[in-house]
């Protein structure tokens, strides 16, 4: 009996242990399954985040490229506008320079040709006036002499 009792207790203990180990095994299985599911969710989430970051990098690079291209296009337009304005100013400056040179040439021509002519004309007029003044003076003197003779004669 005692042996039976011991055997029974041993069997009972074994059954309890088997049940306990079975429950533990089951709980460990669920924990492992939960861990595996969490790992798969994490990997899936990691993949999704990696794809999202890759997509963001791609979009960011596209935007940088687009802005870089816009800046280059703007620089080209600005350089074109500056070149065009420079060309216009250069042409205007060339016209003004040509006009100034023509004015200087005209002024020089006037100084070299026309002023001497005017001076000659003034000299001629002065000589003519002096001659006429002399003639008038002579006529006045003659007239005065005649008047004096007539006055003296009367």
C-alpha cells in the first residue's frame, strides 16, 4: 500500500507535472508565437518605413533637382536679360559717341572755316564803315567849307 501510495503520488505528481509542463509548454508556444508575430509586424513596419523613407528621399531629390533646374533656368534668363540690356546700352553709348564725335567735328569745322569767314566779313565791314565815315567826314568838311565860303561871301 505504501508503495502503491507512493506510486500513486508519484503518478499524480507526474501527471501534475505533465499538466504543468504542458500548460507551460503551451504558454511558451503562445509567447513564441506572439514574439514571432511581433517580429513579423516589426519587420513589416520596418519595411514600410524603409520604403516610405526611400520614397521621401526620391521625392526630395526630385524637388532638389527641379529647384536646381529652375535656378539654372532663372540664371540663364537673368544673364540673357543682362546681356540684352548691356547690348542696348552699348549701342546707345556707341550712338551717343558717334553723335558727340560728329558734333565735335562740326564745331571744329565751324571754328576752322566759318569763324575766319565771319572775322573777314567783320573786317571788311569795318573797313567799309571807316571808308564811308571818311567819305562822310570829307563831305561834311567840304560842305562846311562851302558854307563858310558862302557865309563869308554874304
